[in-house]
C-alpha cells in the first residue's frame, strides 16, 4: 500500500456509503481528460460488475456508488485492483529501464 500512497490520498466511504478515491493534487489534471474518465469508468464497471451504480468524477476525487450492502466488499476490491495495477506498472517500468541499459 505504500507505493499506492504516492498517488492516492485516501480510499474511504463517505456518509452516503459512496466509495471515495482521492488523488494527490498533482494528479488531478488526469481526471479532467476525457479518455481518462472513460478508462476509469470502464475499469470500475469491470471490477464491480453488477454492484456498480454510478461514477462521479470531481477535481481530485472519484465517487463510486455501489449496490446497497456491498460497500465494504467493493472498497476492498477497488483497493486490491489499484495495488495490482500499480505493481504491474512498476514491473513494466523496471523491465523497460533494464532493457534500455
């Protein structure tokens, strides 16, 4: 989770039981890009499947509404997928740098 903290401020539930994923401010411009928004929405739908209800993207936060009663299970799914994705990206970069040398 340490590496994830370089990019993500927090992952938590709000008072309305929405899953909040907040990025550090320096990554906020990424959320404004149309392609990024499409990729995020498609990724969330793929992870959550029928539990997915709604995605709202703000300045530096994604609010994900899921089927009632599945919030805790789905926050763990999202966190696990973020960690896996970051690990894959870091492995790719390490291999790329190794091949460059």
